[in-house]
């Protein structure tokens, strides 16, 4: 396994301690792989008629700068850990862009964070992970998010949290 593409969707909450990054480090070390951190940003759309274009351009540039800095910090961590790593901030539609980059980089594996949502949420809003799995000709590894992050989401009940911890 020469190339591992790690798709990061939530750059703000992805840290070196995140399961996504830690699992990627473990895999890259085990197989002496190069790690490609990829964060897809949406293409700028049309400007709403009530918002000055210059304001949106400045805000988008600021956000891109922040995201670029965050992915570079993660890449620096991987390099400091002795891994060959490169960061890519790519503009486009998420699934299509990840698949395109995986093909371009000849990725042997795509690693993504799995999200824990209710069945209703998945049925109505979420489909990126499923589409990635269905459309990819390459293996996809879903890494579960941290249990603490799941328990802190609004809507989780104390009873539900206690019940899920009883089985440990």
C-alpha cells in the first residue's frame, strides 16, 4: 500500500489526536505509505444579490486561509512523526473530488471519518459516505469518531448514554 488518501471533512475539529489521524498514522507506518491529507472546499457559488461580492470574496479568502493553515499543521504533525505526508486543499463537489484525487494520486486506500447519525438524518441528509463507498473502485476505510464527541451532541439523552456505556 503505497498511497493512503485521508479525506478530512471537518478540518476545524480534526486534530493530531483524532481517531482519523491516529488510524492513518498506524496504517502508514505499518505499510510504509505516503499519506495524502485531502480537504475539499465547495466551489464558490453565485453571489446573493443583497451581499456585496467583495465582502464574500474576502470572507471566503479568510476561511480558505484558515483551512489551509489547519491542514498544514496536521501535515506537519505527520512529518514530525516520520511519515511522508502532503496536504491538498481542493475545490469541488466532495465525493466526486475525493474520487478524482484518489485516481490522480493512485491511492490504494481512502480513509474517512464515519459519522454517527440517527436513521432519519441519514435517510434525509447524509449520503456522502454511502456514495463514496458505492462509487469508489478503491477500498474505503471508515474510522468511527470519538465516543465523547457523539455523547455531547444535542439530542442524546442521559439514559441513552448510560445504556450504551453499560455494555462496556
